[in-house]
């Protein structure tokens, strides 16, 4: 597993993004998806009562049409039933636990002292505006953050999947992106990939990409 992770690290260093099939089993994906949708309904109810609490439930995506970035708590609700209290620990254990499917690449990229920065779910509905091409973070000489997208259902072309531009995590490519005289040519010639995923597949990427 560590030898595989070392090879995966080379791909991420070169291209900025890596697809990993079958990171989470289908049954756990189904449980987690139902949990997430339940949390979305609860968040909608609470923000309908008081819009000022929206930042406790949502990230930036809640300000866009028919999509939200739902923040998920690692602290279990004491009033929830056992099934709901166990789903997030089960997911994290299967992905990042001692025998987790993504634990070797996690250790390879950030090491055992790496910070778990955020846990959230992007939810898009029909009619959502497509995202513009963008990097998540300003350029730094070393990647400050790696992101894992985990598909809880099949992601098809019609659903507007995330587009990744391979190899754009470098200073050279970021300089082009920030220069309007070079940006159009960069985008036109980009080595682009759509995150077309099956349920349980993951995409891991350098946040500078």
C-alpha cells in the first residue's frame, strides 16, 4: 500500500489531481448520502428561522443558485439515533482509519501530524449554475491543502461535474491564469478532465490546481 501511495504521490505532484476508484463501499455511501440529505433539511429549517446562523451550516456555496456547501460536524448529536451517530465515524474509519482506503496516500502527502481541515458535502440540484474555472487557494511553493471529493452517487456529465485542469498547480501555470493576456490561451489548450465518478470513487487534488 505504501509503494502504491508513493506512486500516487508522484502523479499528484505532476498533475495536481488523482482519481481513486472504490474508495468507499456502496452501502456506506448510501447510508452517508441519506444522512447528508437529512442534515441539509435540518440546516434549511434552522436558517429559515434565523438567516444569521447560516454560516454555522454552510460554506461559500450556499450563496449560489441551487447548490450548497453543507458543513458536517464531527461531534455527534446526542439526540440522534444510533444509526445517525455512527455513520460519520464509520465513513472516516473506512477512508482514513488505520486500514482506510486513503490512509496510505494521506500519510504520504501530509503525514501523521497532518491537520484534518474541513468536512463538508457539496450538494447541487437541477438548474445550478456551473462553477467558473478557479484554484481554491493562492499559490504557495508547497501545497497548503489537499482535498478529497468522494462521490456518494454516480456523477454523470449531465450533472455538471467538476472540471480539473491537469498540471496547473505550478507557479508557471498560476502566473498564466492570473494574466488576462495569457489566460484565454491557457484555458483553450488545457489538459482538462471531468470528474465522472461512480458511487464510492474519489478524486484527490492539490488545492492549488
